[in-house]
């Protein structure tokens, strides 16, 4: 199994084979982009905690990572949006 690559933000790592190697909450398959998407949709920190089952500290560190790496996370969000746009409901 690959070793987690720590980032400058506590709780945020990269792990080959987990969410395509994008930054995630350490020990979970919750990507930083998941936290950021909820935040950008207007969700509060307590709502994000409840929705994703993570701690307030994990939310804060994910958002901190985003603020330091906006272009990277924005590109991941666009990729996800484009992937979802390819699906249509019956």
C-alpha cells in the first residue's frame, strides 16, 4: 500500500489510489473538493461536519488547503462537474 504524502495542512494528505491522488482528509476518502463544494454552496461548518461525518478541525484544514491551492481545487471541481454533466437521468 502506498504511503500517505503529508501536505502543509494538518489532516490533509495525498494517497495514490485514493480519490485519484487528490488531497483528502487523512484516513478518509473525503476529498478537499467535497468540503469546498459544500462550502461554496453556502453550507455552514456545522452542516459540513454533519453531512460528511468529519470534525470541525478537518473542515477548517480542508478549507485552508483550498485557500492556499485555489487553482488546483477549482480544476478538480470543474472536472467533477464535467463528469457529472455526461450523465442524464432517464
